[in-house]
C-alpha cells in the first residue's frame, strides 16, 4: 500500500509539472530510481502518464480560455504565449517535441490548444517527448548508482 501512495505522488508531481505550476518531476523520478525499490518501467510509465495528462490540461486551457489571455489571472504571460506561438508557427506541430523543455514546453502545449492542433496528433507528439525525457532521466539516475 505504501508503494501505491509513492506512485500516486510521482503521478501528481509529474501532472503538476506539466501544467503552469512550478514543479520538478525529474527530481522525484530520479529519487525513486535511486531508491532501487521500484520497477523502472513502471516509474517511467507513471511519470509519463501524469505528465501527458497535465499537458492535455494545458491543451484544453488553450482551446477554451484563450479569449482570456492578457488578464491578470491568466496562467501564462502574453510574452510566453507570443514566444510559443512564434515557435509553433515556425516549426509547426513538430515543435511539440519540445514540450518536455523548461520554460517553453508548457506554453507550447497551451498554444497547441489555442491553434486547435488535433488532439490525436498532439497526444502522439507530446507522449514521444515526455516518455523520451523520463527515459533519459532514468538512464542518468541509473548511471549514478
């Protein structure tokens, strides 16, 4: 039962890290890898699932609340959205492969919603990016053990 709560914690941190909240899921994942008590594949799967679902929340935010952009309570600044839109227009949907990246990743997923990127395409590209990042974190953490 204790492992269930630990996996739920990893899921929650990964989910929140994909939204506009300042969380670092890589630290939690690396710590659990270093503990050597958990199946690596399950850690990657749980973190990836949480992070992709958090990105879907961003896509939905972009899709449905873009009309509120610029208001004080809006989750990202106009500058962040403009920068992400620039990336998105320049590189198209392939820019979603950078959805794992700090600073630009979250705004890119919001912009994908604003620009009405189809959800199936969004899911494929974001999942590739998120899983690859967590595999890289896991490999790096394992190399320290």
